[in-house]
């Protein structure tokens, strides 16, 4: 690590690996043609099955959230995070870039160093709970404007 801006591995360098541990923190990623960014850990993901798994969005935090699968996923990491599956907006399909608590989804499960995750996530039915903060049906599409604050 040289510490110079832009040098791979330098703290604070754009696109450098390192930084915070865990999902979403300090991941490097290149831009994709669809504008959703790259997947730096795509190679470390172990696809668990090709069959899609159904579930309900438990929490959504703007760029990531948690899905409760309808049936527990049979994997050693299945009990981590109370059985919930991590989902990032980069793994959403179509023109959807956010989810809503209560949305019914299906996905391809994978495992990585952080536990279980959801890839190729599709919204099957909108739950619409907490629509304002979680990006309800009217705000779900990329680039849609929200209501704003304090006006």
C-alpha cells in the first residue's frame, strides 16, 4: 500500500479493495452496461441450486435488505442471520432497483463468506408495506422521484 490516491489497495482510493469488512463495505466493482455496478465477489459466490426459491422481503435499507425464504435453505450457513437471506440492489432483475417490505420475491440462492445471499431476484407481487421509506410501488423504478422532506 503506497497510500497515494488511486493506487489499488490504498485506503480511500476509488475502487480499491479493502476498507470495511462484510457485505457492501469496501467492495471493488466495475461499471456494467446496465448501470448497476459490478460484482467484485461474483467469483466467490457458490450457487446452491438452479431452482428458484420464494420468499418475502423482511427489511429494506435503500441499497440492500433481507429476505425470509418460504422454506429454510438447506446449507451450513442457513441458520445465520435468523435464516434470512441477504439481497443487494445489484442482484435485482428488470428495471427494479429497490424492494419494499412485504414484497413477494423469488431468487437463486448462493453462499459466500458472509452467509446466504439472493441472486437474480424477481418481484412476484408487491407487498407495499411502509411504501414511503422503503420505496413503495410508485417509487420502485430506477430514477423515480420520491416525495422529499419538509416541504
